[in-house]
C-alpha cells in the first residue's frame, strides 16, 4: 500500500480537504470589485496555493500593469473579510468526500497529519473549527510568512519539523493545484498526489509532477504503488 512507509501527510486545504473549489475565486473577485477592479475566475486562480498578497500582486501586475503595496494590503484585507464570512456562515462549507475517515485511517496507522495553506492562520483556524478538526490534525502551516509560500518546499519542511519527521522519503504531499505538485517535488517527497477538484485540469497536475491523481484524499487508500 502506498502509505506503508509514510510517517507524515501534508495536505492543502481549499479544494483538497475542504470542498469549496471556487469560494476562494469568488472572495477574491469580490475583494477586487470592492476596489473597482474587475477580474474573473481564471484571473483569480493566480492566488491559489500561494500567499494571497503575492497572488494579488501578480494579478495587479499582469492584468492592470501596476502594483501598489497599499492597494495589495487593502485588497488582501477585503479578501480576508469575504473569505472569513464565507467560512463562518455558508452552508456550503464541508470536507471533501470522506476526508475525516481518511484522517482516522492515518491516525490509526500512526501517520501525522499537517494542513498547509495559502490562507492566513486566522482563516485556517476558522475552517478547522467549523469542521471539528482541532484534535484531528497534528499541525497547521499557513502563509502568514510569504517567504515560505508554495511552490517553495519550506512549508513541508516546517511540517516535518513540528511533527519530528526527519526524512522526506517518509512524507506525502497532497493538493489540488500545480503549485502543490511543484512544492512536493521541490521538497523531494516520496509521493506527490494531485486532487482533481476542478480548479485545474488533470494534465496540469500531471505536468507539474503528480505521481497519482485522485478525486478526493480518501481515494489514496486505494492506490497500490506497484502499479507504477
């Protein structure tokens, strides 16, 4: 079984363990609209799997031809407001299919669980509380420090440090974006698993380095490494 030698699984949140593929897009679209700037979902996808201020800067530079630090900060503040309101109140907030059961299986095997995300700690903790994962996960790595954002491997290394896992050959990375795949490969994880959330195509995930593609993390339990 693919998990037999794994000691740590590092999983993305939105679109991977949290079933809200386009809520991030919509919250970012609203944040830009608050500043009389119009973007669509394709443009908003540039903020996925990266620290949001960096994503906002990329959108401003690529689509409006200029970047202003105070505007980046203001848009990010608006984004957090819309995102936090969604996670606090929306009935659509739920885990991806059988993710809690997957977590239970990992815990039964003694495998550590760390969530890593482009969200701030404030937003991530709202989600974790909403889904009752406070005592389920072993750690949380957020993008409050933009210098360690994906696709850099630092968030995975931080997850290893907080769980006492010394070697990346015992680590699996799971996510639904190309940056997640690149992060896993840059860290040299044993396995990098892509989740087909609909945010990106299967080809995009595979081209970024996914070893396997699943529709939800729970399907990892069905993967046999010997099919490689």
